[in-house]
């Protein structure tokens, strides 16, 4: 299993080379939230992962009340301005708030965001979520996307899988002092889920 971490502006400066030396093989950094927020550390994290030869991942924190296309464009623009996507880079949609909307509205927002990123970014997003959110119906119609499940209560690499998925791809198994993840496969298998410029 590959070891990974995920970060946002809450972590401040991240020493990616130190993490790489400690065996971390992939990382995700928060890029955007909603239609106009950009994580001020994203460009530094994106380039830090790249320079440390980690598999690079970027994620967007979904705000379902907003326009999913506007949010997807903003996300792709921020990645582009930080150096863009290269072969094997990963993207993810962080789904953990419903903004007071019904589950079917939340799921529709996510599907539209994912379709735009696939069409215009050339990469299939992971869906990051947790059991109660998925089980509430907020992820309907997203089974085609790889599941990144937040389940720190489960043993590492053995999370329960919520519907509509049948299997997990990344398991976030710890939150403290840092979000830690595992991917059940090789580096080659992970990058095959990422950006393909063809």
C-alpha cells in the first residue's frame, strides 16, 4: 500500500521533501473552495510535491449552493496558474457539506462538477467523503468515480464502503496530527487514475 497525506492552508508551510524521505508517495493539497476561494498555499504545495517526486493531487471543497460549472472552472484555472496538470496528476472533489440543500441537489451538483472537470481537464476526479454523508444520499450517481473515504475509525486499509460504491480506492485513516491516507496498489496503478494528456 502507498502512503499519502493531504493538506490545506491549516498546515501552513509543508516540508514535502521531509515527507518524501519518510515514505510518503502521494499528496493532495487543497486548491479551491466554492466559486472564488483559492487556498493561498496551493501553488507552493503543488510545486513542493512535484519537486519531491510525489504523485501530485489537488482537491476542491464543494459548495453545493453555488454553480458547479463556475466552481469547476475556478478549480482548473487555479491548477493551471500553479503550473498545470502533468501525466498521472490526481484531482478530487471534497464532499462534506450540503449547504442546506436536499441530497439529490447535492449529488447533481457533484455530477455536473465532475463532468466538467473530466471534459475540460482531461482527468476523472476522486470523490472524497465520509460514511454518513454518502449514506444520506448525497453521492448518488457517483459510483463511476474512485472513492477516497474518510474513515479514521476503521483499521488502516480496511474501511467500510458506503453506497453507491462497492470498493474504496484511497482510505484516509488518520486526522491527527496530519491527515494520512493509503492507496491499495502501486504508484503506477495510482498514476493511471490521473491525468492523461492524450
